[in-house]
């Protein structure tokens, strides 16, 4: 008999580079700061994914010589419904206004994910999307 776990969602967490290139972090109910909230190991993991995606996207854009606009990543983790406790699904959203060409923006997102060491070390599925500003 498989023990089922109550579904749970963690996040969203946000990461971006500020005007001087420093990584900054926020949650849904906080302002951006130089250090992420370390309220739980689960949230720390999501911040790690978000920061890795920021740095990976910057690398991709630099390598491909693509000019980008300021951007941020949003990451949400969904717990699996079976033991052991784990994240089974991640939602990673990049701000849509990173580049005026939608195809270029999507390619940057996909390429950043392909070189992000943290997300590539995780099990579970990843949903990548572009998100309009709210």
C-alpha cells in the first residue's frame, strides 16, 4: 500500500540581477533583498534554482551576443503525493519583456535551463514559461 501525501505548493520565489548586477531575491510577500529568506530548506532550494537560472540566462545571452532587457525568474515547487517527501514538479517563469522577439525569449529560457547546474541536478519535471508583468 502506497502512502499518499497531501499535495503542497512552495513559493513563488523570485530572483533577478539588480542595476549593478547583484543577485536579489524576494518572495510573494517581501521586497527584493540581497539575501533570500531562509525560512525553510524547501524555499532555499527554490531560491537556488531561481538564482542559477538568472546566472545561466546571463551567460547564454552573453555567449550569443543577444541584448536583453532587465528580467526576473519566478519559481514554484509542487510536492509529490507519495513518500518520501520530494518536489515532483517545478514551474519556472521568466519575465516576458526580456526580449521583444517571443521566439528569442523562449530560446533564451530553454537554453538557460539546459545549462543550469542546480535544476539539472534535480529530479522531477520542469514547466518553463514566459510571464507578463502583473
